[in-house]
């Protein structure tokens, strides 16, 4: 999608809107990780099982996917601004539900509304960042699209951990602050230029919500099957850490300091962001191979940490795992995006997101349910071992794909 000038001449009219959309992306991802730092507290206060917590987490992933598939292209018709505004209103509503939560039903409702907010806004954010990027730095939009989620997840984990441990009203303060931040973003969205070409609906026109098609081109299905293994491995790890990771960190460190749980999420996401920034100019398949190698090393270190009961090894493992996570996702997603022609790229991207969100939610729920039976430690060992096996298969398949690609003379 080519940048389009929203105003007369120069790059300056673009920058305010670009910054606003970047802030919306980071804040939405930040808000999605805030509950991770609070899950242990929710468990203690309301006597919730680990399986229940993972269901709360998974509901977010499922509703994000539903919102993305139902409304992902809505901003092409209505424009980026109204869709972003609607997403922010839903985000504010979800923060209000979290802040007022008094039990499981409140958490489920808040997570569902939050997921719909993110799913609704995702397509508009991605497109607007590409369209509003400064002409002097056209690649900045893609870079923010890639790094923004992990930056937000990291900030949400550490910020919520600090507020929960040291601030008043631990189950409400983070959400109340986010309501204020989202309100400021809503005001910024109202003032930003509309960047979608021809997106103003005709008066009296009927709004049509057309679900995304999910399709992989027949000629690309072999490569898709290879690369999607990496997506599954990456987001299985992400789902586990965002749901049960804080609890595992508190157990290994033998502490009740809630900052530790949030810092664990922040460490994983921060390492992922650093890896993405460092490898941004590296070929996609090479980046995926480096990421899978990092994932395997990180998983091995996690298993070692669990075997030794060592908190320092666990923290090192989380940093290594995060760097592999970021690189593997960046490389595999870029390689997958190149498999379809531009007119079919949205359909293929939708297929990628289906696998990503299913991998984020389903294994996490299974791990949570097994934790109720076998305990967190044994379940974590089994989970990491299974994901390591998937990573090993994905690495071997990706190396073969890279060799075949080099033989064909491709630069992917």
C-alpha cells in the first residue's frame, strides 16, 4: 500500500497522525498485557484455578481474532479515523469493566470487549501507520507495526507490576490510568488526517461488514505449511508466558512481589523487541532460522531452570527465549507475507492470524487445565518439551526451505 498525502505538501502534516496511531498501537498492546501481572492476585482474591485464568486469557485471543476477521477491512470503507475511534471507545469500556471487576464474570466480559477493541482497530492501525509514515522514512510504518506490539506488552507487564505492588487500589489503578490515556488518544484521533484513499461513505449508503476471506494460494501451501510451524511455536510460548509465566516466576523466585510477574513478561517482550530491531535488515528466512535457534536455546534453558529450581537461570532463559521469539516471528511473518500477490495478501494474512491466535490460546488453556492436575512445575516442563519438539521440526523444515530458496535464486 503506497503512502498517500493527507495534506498539502511536505511530510509535517503526516507526523502528528503517525505518532497518534503509534501511541494507540502501543497502548492497546500495553493494556492487553496488564491483566497478566494481575492474574496471580485475581487467583488469590477470588480463588480461581490456573485453568480458569488461562480461559480468561484465551477469550481475549479468540475475540481479537473474531474482531479482526469480521472488521479487519472496515476502515477501507469507513476510513481509519472512525474505526480507530470505535476501537478506542471499546477499549475504554473494557478498562472500566476491569477496574470494576468483582469476580470471574467481570473478567470474562472485560477480556471479551478488550479483544473486540483490538481486533477492530488492528486493520486500521496497520494501514494508517503505512499511509502516514514520513516520506523521509517510509519504512518506519512497517517497523512500528512490527515492534509496537512487543514494546507495548513489555511496558504493560512492568508498569502493571509496579502499580500492583506499590500503588493503591492494585486491581483498579492501572485500568483507570489507561482510561485517561485512551481518552487522550481518542482526542488525537479526532484531529488526525484521514489517510484511507476514497474511504468516505456515500450519504445514505448502507454499511456492509464483509468477513475476511481465509485462503492460502495453492502454489504457496507447501511453504506456508513449513513457515506456519514457526508461528505456532512462537505464539504457544507467548500465550504460556502471558497467562502462566508470572505465576511460574513467582514460584521459582519464592516471592510474593507482584512486580516479579510483570517483569517476567517485560523481559520476554523487551528481548523480542531488541531482536526485531537488530535483525530488521536481515533476510526473512535467515531471521526465522536465527529465531528458531534462539527459541530452542531458550526452551532448553527454561527446562534447565525448572530442573534446578533456579530463578537466575530462569530469567536468563526468558531473555534468550524472548530474543528467539521476536526474531522467529519477524522472519516467518515476512516470509509468509511474500507468498501471495498483493491482491491476495489480506486473505493469506488472515490465515496466519488464525493459526497465531489459536496457538496463543488453545495450548495455554490446555496447560492451565493440566496445571490443576499435575501442578505448575510438571506442566511447565511438559509444555516446554513439546514446544521444543515443534521448534526442532520447524527449524529443520525452514533450513530445507532456505536451501531450496537459495537454489532458486530468491532473496527471501
